[in-house]
C-alpha cells in the first residue's frame, strides 16, 4: 500500500462459484486423512501476530512467547521444508508463475508457492489471491500446516480489496477461533468495518488498538487512512504530524503528508516534507523531481531557479526520466523570458539541450511517423525550442 490505502468497496466482476467453507471441508475429511495433515501450532498464550500486513511491511512469521518478552518463529511443517530447491529451479518456477493466466487450474503446491512469493515480495494481487484460495487451497486447508494462518490473513485482506466480504468474514472467523486475543485479528475486523463504510466503529476499534500498543505503526496508519477517506484532511494532517514525532524516519509517512499538504494548497510545507525525504535519500530521482515540480508550481524567480537545479539533479540521477527533461525545458523557457544577457544564454542552452534529447526520444519511439500523438508532441517541442533560440 502507498502509506496506507483506504479500503473501499469496488465494482468487481460477479462473485465466483464458492467452494465449501473451511469448516465444512475439515469436518468432511476422513479421520485417516486428517491424521496425516500437519496442523500443529505452538501453544503460546497469549498469541500476538506481529508486523504489518501485505503492503505495510509484509507478514512476519513470528509470535510472542509465553512471557511476552521474546519471539519464537512459527515451526514449519515437514512438507514445507523437505523439498530442496536450487536457485536455478526457484528462478524457473517463478518465471513460470509469472506467465500464468488461469489461476483456477494450478496445483496445490503451485498455489501455495505463489501466495508465499507474493507475501515475501509484498505483492498485492487481490483477485488472483482470492481465486487461488477458493478454487485450490480452500479444499485442503489443513495440509497447509502453520502457514494456514498467514494465508488466512493474506486472503482476508485480498477479499476486502475485491469487496468479497463473505470470504473475509470466513477468514476472520477462523483466525478469531484460533487466536481469540490477537490484536492482529482485531485489526482485520476493523478493516472489514472500513470496507462496510462503518467508519465510526472502525475508528473506535483502531483507538483501542493504539491504546493497547502505542508503538505499532500499522494501527496509526490505518487510523490516518480512515480520516483521509472521510475527507477530514486537516485532522489527518494533525495525526500524521503526531505520528512522525515518534517515527521520524518513515519515508512513506513524509510522502503521504506532502500529498495532504498539496491537496490543501500548502506548497511551503509540502516542500519541507520532500526536503526531509531528500535528507534520507539524497539520490532519489523521484523525490528530486517532485520537489522541483512543487517549486515550479510556487512560481517566482527564486523558486523556478531552484526547480531548474532540482530537475538537473534528477536527470543526472536518472537520465531516462522524460518528465524531468520536460520540467527542465519549461523551467529554462520561463527563466529565459525573465532574464537577459549571459544568464539568458545559459538558460537557453540548458533548455535546448533538454529539447534535443526529448526530440530524439520521440523520433526513436516513432520511426515511421504514424503516431499522431507523437507528431503533436514533436510540434510542441519544436515551438519551445524556437522560442529559446529567438
């Protein structure tokens, strides 16, 4: 997720055929097959799943020990560790997975591997994840061992993204029965309330979670997202400032705060946010370009000159950034019209260099000249180039 993406109901394709629920399928399994399933989970109480969710730092496969003073890794089932993979095998399987289009026909192990890969890489492919669960994994849930609980959480979030509240409720119910005192499950319940647009109830639940664990970043982020989706930007800004007093090095939070300021038209404070980001990432071309664009939007001789400097720095950091080249061109064009003498010639030379690079890129992209949009862009660039040469 950007910092924290508000959960909203979305229009999606009609629900897919439902498989049997987890509870029904486990009851229907013969005893001899059920005995072969690896469903052992370390009995630590209270159970607190730690870390964020997909898109918020990833799933952390750890749990509190009995005293709450340390961490114990969840034990893997033998089926998940008995097979040895070489790096070449893993790369080949991931390439095959990337080419899949029909997620309903994959094998059990392939589906399990895909979901694990998406968790590790923080990929949020919600519709595909729900398909893998409904058509493949939900038929034999106990064969997943301890990984089942991580998959429940992953599928719950994916289902909320797809407005599949029924699937999310099943996952939350299973997790609630297993871990009745888990804050992580309570967070999923709050996210379900968000998806149902029951914002007041969700807000109360997040406040309860923050009170129980003030150092948890994800609870505060979800609360800020809730304020943002309700249109309470000023309140969201206040909460974000309080959050950054504790988590000063959270780059995503600074980026989100800058967007809130831009929505309010507060350019100076948005500039401050990007300057904080550049202190931590001085060679990030995206931050340099965004700061340059805000400076240009502020207007005035000093701000546009700073915008030119930041655009040039962004191009040195990422020479392939076409948007930075455009920014440099328009900045030099504006400055050349406001100055004279040697400084005007310097601005014109910088702008002409950027224009030539852009023209070359458009010509390389459209060899036969059949793209009308490209021709229009080339005409605009030639007009700006002629203005700099005059």
